[in-house]
C-alpha cells in the first residue's frame, strides 16, 4: 500500500544517526543523502526518509500520528528500542512488551525520535 514514509527533522545529522541505529537494528543499510539534504533508507519493502520541512518551519511530531515498523521478532523490537534510546530517542507509551487487543496478540515498543515523531516497532506472531 505504501511506497515511502517521510518525517520532518530539525537536525539532519542527529536524526540520521538515530535512524541509522534503529533501522540498522532491523537490518537496513545506512541512509544516503540526496542533493537536497534529505536522507533515505531503502529496503525491499519500502523507503523511509527524513527531511527539513519544505516550508522552513520547525519539524514536529504529528499529534496522534505514529509510524510503525514491522519486526521479525520481539528480540528485534527490543534491539530497535535499545538502539533508539542509545541514539537520542526517548521511550514513550508503555514499556516494550506483549499486548492483547481486538487485533490480536502483538509485541510493541514505542519511541520518539529527536524531532518528536512517534515510532512503533510491532511484531505479530505467526
């Protein structure tokens, strides 16, 4: 359904280091910068990118918005979360762990990136 997700960043170098760490924990290669200063992480299943806002205003997290990343295991979600906290992210929501919901059982871990964007690592058991 989605080709890519792009979020705003105020400090491209800080956000690039953060996303190199969390996306690297998922097995993604390091990001690459284009001639406009945007940074992209490409995988076989999609592209994630950061950019300074085009309108010149400060980047901020979407109120109520979350970008979710699919994880292959709870251990990968924990590694993702730990890499994010170690790289300038902040934990939010409940601690990483299993949740029961109307959508079934899932393992979730939440972070906010350096610009305040809310992120989720999600693993659904087979």
